[in-house]
């Protein structure tokens, strides 16, 4: 499924691919970053489901805008 097509629905979580695109980094950098955030539990929430990472949109957006709680 193409990236654009699967993101037509209103999302509550971001995938690793979403984070990669938003931050403008390589795939490996996005996964390394999410692995670290998942282990540290900060600066935003990361959930791991099997081998997939899911990031709550509200948590990531707050961090990205400098409004983390």
C-alpha cells in the first residue's frame, strides 16, 4: 500500500515511517530514535507492538512543538 493512501484516515498514532518523514531522517535513524525513546520513556510516548512502533499523535505533536508535559 502506498504511503499516501494508507494515511487518508484520521490518525491517532504515528508509525515509524511517519516519524521518519516528519523529521526528515533515514529509516535507520528513525528506528534508532524510537528505540531510545521507548526504552527511556521520554520525551514522548512510544508503544511497541511486536516489532512495530506506534507513537500517540498528541504526545509526539506536543514534543515537536515544545509543549511536552
